C-alpha cells in the first residue's frame, strides 16, 4: 500500500491490503488480529504505524517524496525472505545489456506488464 499519510481510511486500507477492520480486529479470511484502541486516529482513520506493528508488515517512509509504503503482512506466514531482487539482465532501449544489480543501493520500482 502506498500513501502520503500515516493515516488512512478503513475502506482504502481494506482495498489495498485485503484486511477488513472489524470490531474483533483486522480480519482477512478466517484470520483476525486484535487491534489496540490507539489504532484509530481522530475522525476514524487508521494509523498505519500501529497496523504495521500488529500485522507484522514492514512500513517505510521516503521523507524526500513524502510517501509511505506498507509491505505484506507476515501474519499468514508468507513473507519475503529478503528485500533483494534476484539478478536480472535485459537489453536496454539501445540493445545494450542492463543488469538490475547496477542499481544496488538505490530505490527501484519494477513494473511488469503483459498484454494477455
């Protein structure tokens, strides 16, 4: 989930993550995680920092761009082992080989697209 604020509306959180906020906590399928009282900010929005901690999800902040990113929850037992992408080499626009590892240490967004 990408956002510009640590506070998000419950409907936006559910649409982006699949976790519904219910009286018993954050629920996805048969799994419900109890939430503390301070998960709600003024006005009923949700605090991502509290949700991230309870759901075992990484939360990062890019101060320069004013963005927050909430990663996948580890509650289900499925999580990335590392944040390191495998080596990838493809031709660039000029046909020269380009290695993903040449960007090591920089933030990278990979976009995949398929016509089917």
